[in-house]
C-alpha cells in the first residue's frame, strides 16, 4: 500500500481526493485542513478546519487519518491540540505561524513539547526560498534550530525544506529527531536519489501536497527514482506507518498505467527537452546521443531539443551551430536554434538559423528576461513571423522560487503570451512550461496555429482535466522538461489525469 502523508482538505474536496488517490494506487492519506490559509488564523477558523478534517477521517477510517492543525501563537493552541487528540488525530501540522512578531520560536517550542508528551509526530512546513520568507515561515536552518529545542519530539520537515539542495547541504547537522518528506514542489529529477544517498531511506517519507500538486506527478518522482525496492517501500509507506502508528499494510504497488486518451496532438513527439549542461544548477544533461537512445526506448519519434548552453552564452550563433553539428545523423533529436532578442546580434543569429536549415526556433522570455509583447520587440516578433520557421516559446523552466541568487528570469503573464500569439497568427507556435488559467484560456486566440505543451499542467490535480473539458484538448502536445524532470514523469501524470 502507498501512504500519502501530506494531503490538504480544502472545502468539500474530500471525495475528489479519495477518487484521485485511488486512481494512482494510493491506499491511504494523512490530511490536514489549513482553514482559511491565512498566515496567523484565528481560533474559530482553526477549530472549524480541524472539525472538517476529523469528520473526513471518521467517514473513511481505513483510508484517511488527520493531523491537528495548530497556530502556536494563539492562547488556545494547546487546548486545540488536546481536543484533536480526543478526536483521533495521529499527528500535528504546523504551517507558517511559527515565528512571533519578535522572530521568536517560544510558543512553537511549547507545542512541540506537548505533542511529544502525547506521542504525536509534528509535520512542519519548511521552505528555504530565494526570496524573503513569508511572515512566520521557517527555512531549513531555522527548522533544525526548532528541532534541537525539543529533542524528544519527532519532527518531519515538509517539502525537503523547499530548496532541497541547500537542505541537503545541512545534512551533517541533522538532529536524530528529524525526518523529511519529499512532498509537493517541482518534481525535480535527482532530488529523491540525492536525499536517499545523504540521509538514508529511514529518514524520508512521501507525500503529494495534493490538491496543490497532483498525486501522479509527485508519485512519479519516487517511483522512477533509482533505488532498491526496500528503500522505495520505506519511503512510500513503511516510514509513515511507523512514525504515525498506522495499521500495518502491504508493499506499495502502482496500478496498471492507463493509455493517454485519444485526441492528444502528436503523441509520438516531445516538445520540451534539453541537451548539455547547466553549470549553476548541477544538471549534467543528456548528450544528443543519450537523448536519441532514450527516445528510442520510450517509443518517441521526434524530440525538439535545445542546448542548455543557450541559457547563459552570448555567442548563440556558435552555440546553435555546435549543437546542430552534434545532432547530425540522429533520427529522433531535432535541434532548435536559440534566439535572444536582448542580444544585439539577434538578426544575424536568426538569419544563420534559416540558412543552416534549422527546423525551428527557441525563444525564452523567461530565461532571458524579456516581455514577449513589449513594443521594443515588435521588430523581433515580425521577424519570427516572416521567417517561416516554427517557434517554441519558453514560459518557465524548473522552479522560480529556488532559482540561483543573482539569476533573475522573468515569469510570463497570460496577457503577454496571448498578445504574442496574436501577432504570429500563421506561425506554428508551441508554448513550453505555461500553467493554464481560465484567464489564459479566454485570452488566447481561438484561431491560429498555436499549441500548448502540457508538462506544467500535470503538476496540479485540476488543471489538465479542466483544460480538457474546455475544448482545448486538441491544442495539447507532450513535453517532459527533461533533464530537469525524469523523462517519464509528465507522461505518467498525464495518463492518470486524463483518464
């Protein structure tokens, strides 16, 4: 059995959670209700959220367990925790009301001591991010400080601390009472393996953070990670079973993968993949030859690929030429020429791409920080439209919240994307890495030769199913964001979401 130890009850979504979890082979879940999701919720709001969670658990006693959500800054926090114990809570959930107005942890420490006396583990939202912390929030270093204040209490740091690379850098200082969950967040390739190597399987637990994240995308990052099956069993069930004192269950199993339903455009193609190295992120990406072999194993006819060197290099003409040469003779890897309108030589780069026989162009308002509908790039948009080449527009790569300090990519707004697409009505356009919103769906032109790559749509429970119900299903194409993600992850998640 698979145990999801990090799920959120939001309003009346309990039935939907149970259905989606079962579809992915998840036999039971541990939920918390964060009430109105305010930073420092009031007493009545906290109480109502816990009542909903307790009622949900009581209605499905073998499949659902709940955590007592507590705001430590309330005078009623201890009383509320004990009330939830009487209702059957198997642990405590702390979110971001952990530091008081003077940046102290005193009240939170008191809750930990009480939880330990009641024999309850405590799940703590922990989020090291590039930008400033939210009010009351803890990063990984401050979480470890908290753990040392109550060594008798079992603490689980959520999300592997957010920025998992910086969290693992602190692994040598890990107190014995600390565990980490690998829930939520961007399903980065290599994260679980790196955590397993440094922490061992006994310290890791799996959760989805649903519905904020999809069950499938989060499960895939553990299921496709390279590890012994005994370690996978501990992460997906055994550790949660032991720590939360759950009834014994069998080994984790995945259900048979359903095929992607008919109607998806170009199922045998891949529209979001990179080759090469990205120095600042530790990614040793696939060589074109490695990607060719991977595509053959996965039965993918064609992948439109970009060199990761194009992220940082100024000499894009040379980068493109070298990448095209490296891909020569390959049957499945199709190189794209990167063009950056913020570089003064973009006209020459575009002309060279056309003369060299590139099959398409890759532009990234996100990576190279430019606004796709800005007046100063009107000539660039016109040149793209006149080139006759398909365009892949990149709206996001990896997780903006944990970008390297000093690198300032620019997220793309729906209005900007829609305006860009409207100026290239006849140009084949594939949008990479864009999350769909109702606003985006309404803004994008009904006509035009544009399509939407689905990798980011698989990250949340409702986005892809909702999009498919709007009539935009035929606009979708496959994308993996490899090597930032495991290649199989988005396809597996899409199969489950598009059932």
